C-alpha cells in the first residue's frame, strides 16, 4: 500500500500510551502503569508516530498542517496501541468440532491426540491443503484478528512435522506477512508432536529436526523463533533442550510450550535456555516461575486454551507478584482454542487468572511485543514507533474487559493507515 496522508487521532477520552516499556517488558506494579492521557491525541505520518500528547498540545504543534491530515475523532473513546497476539497456530486447514463434541462426552485432549486425532488430524488436513487454500483460510483469520483490534500476530508452523509441509506453512506465513496489513511473525514448531512413524524412535525425529529442518529454516530465513511442545508423551525436557539449543546455534530464538497439561519443569527449562517466552504454564512450579522472573522470560498465558480444555487457568496473579513479565494471547488453533478474540481473552485474564484490567492491557500490548522481540517497535504509543493504533467504542480501558463477549473495536490504524472503520474492514482488504 502506498503511504497516505498523515493521520491525526484526536481527543480520546483515554489514550493509553504504555510509555516507558520499550527496553524491557513491564513487571509487577509497572504492569499497571498505563500512561493514560485524557483528551489525548496522536499524530502519525509516514507510518510512524510523530507526536503523542493532549489534544491541546498537539493542536499547538500541528495547527498549520491540519488540512494535510485525515482527522479521526476519538472523543468519548478508548485509544490503545494496536493489540499484539504473541502465540497463534494461524496457518492450518480444517476444523475439529468433532473433537470438541468428544471432549464434552469425556474424552481428553491427550487421549484424542494419542489415538491419532488432535494435532495429527490438523496435520493431515494441512498436508492435503494447497498453498492457495492455506493462504486464503489464514488470510480470513487475519481479517478477523484485525476486526478485533489486533495489528501483529505470531504464527507457528507445526502441522506438518515433515519438511515439505512445515516449509509450506512457513512460506504461507511469509506471504501473509507480505500481503496482509497485519504483521505476521513466524515461529518454526516442527517439534509440535512426534509423528506416528517415529513413535518407537522419537530421538531419530529430534535428530531430523536438529540436523536437517532447523538449519534449513534458518538458511531460508523462514522463522525468527523456534518452539517445542515440552509435555509428557510429546517431547521430554531433555529433547526440548536439544531442539532449542540447536535453534540458538542457527539464530532462532527459543520459545516453549511449557507445563501445559502436566508439570514438567518447562518453566525452568525456558529460563535455563534463555527463551524469550514460555507459554501456557498452567502447571508451572513456583521454582520455575521464580527462574523466569530472574531471567526476564515473558510468560505468555493463554486462558482461552484452559477455558476451552475445561482446565484450570495458569496462575497469572502469582506470576505477576513474583515478577514474571506476563503477556496474553489467543493461542488461536483448531484444537485447543479456536478463537481470534483477544478482547475475550482479556476478560478471561481478569476472571480466571486474577489479573487487573490494567495488567491485562499491558499483557496484550507492550509485554506481548516483547514476547516477539519487538518491544522497541510496537506495543506502545511513543514517538518513533509504528503507527499501529486501535480505537474502541467505549470510554475507558476497564470497560474493555468488563463488557465482555462484545467486539468494541471501532477503528484500527495500521502503519499509519485506517484499515478498520466503524468496525468494518476498509474495502481493499476484503479479500475473503
Ligand atoms: O498451544 N499444545 C500444543 N499446541 C497447541 C494446540 C494445537 C492443536 O491442538 O492443534 C496449543 O494448545
Ligand atoms: Fe500453542
């Protein structure tokens, strides 16, 4: 898209800036310091934030240039940085409502997976799908993310677990990043499950990941992060360590699906290998949480997954009190969290994890940006950052979590361009 005129967002009832967290994720009390400006305004030009302040201040600065800008009236509304979703399995084919039905009748997530369904079912569908089909399905999901105020989305591979399909997923993610206005950040997750043919010899699959797939992902520049499902019956902490260390040698930053179903010292491992984030953490130990706090590993919590698997959520309250920088995410995937609604996840963050509305805002903006190594570019409204802004049709940030199950997104500005207006995508985005 060509660069357009300047955008002047004016007079928000609350402009949530999150200023001051660009260099490190926010922890403890700082997670509640939202840097709110009342009657706040933002001037964006060339895709970048040029000024943030009260409407009076910005009017004084730009008085002579008002006719150059598209003015967006935010009076009575809440304005935040564009929301960031730091953990999704965006690129997949098919759908698993049949498993949802089975789980409602008593089957467990792991039972279904071990019987060849679950991740394996989505892997079959993703293998069978063409590049084009995957692109269109995922593009449609990105449109839905955008309608919910999200401007950056992480996307994992892992529905292939053999080179061709892993590569296909990562190439689709790359093409989405190039073609959709949302920034798509890629993670290689070949270690998502042990394929059936390696059940008797999982170390051989680990060898394949370490010696073949990880080096190829790095060489082709297909991902920034390397993730592993460290779980009883999937990858052991020892295997996970080997996989994550191999990624590091090839410049891929470690992430880890840790302590999701059973306690497995995943949080401890995240701290040990210097992971940028440890995700899920439903069953994380206090020792693991303390280790994460010490090393500044972001805890990416996914209360939608706990809700959907009918499990107890991670202890977000305790993690924040111990000094873990906490972020929140949808975990958007067809098995354990088929949603794109980060605002709904925010409500669960409050009601299921004891987080305050202010902490939840931090967890879906600046801390989520840090979980993607982008704390300096996005996640707060500060001069020099990307012009990514979401305007909600409500008066204040608490109402965003309070008034739940409703999409309050009114306007989304991405890279300094209005891409959602009045809750609807602007025309040229409506590809699917
Ligand atoms: O984050 N835990 C592993 N991976 C996903 C679920 C993927 C799926 O079920 O398709 C998760 O929960
Ligand atoms: Fe996940």
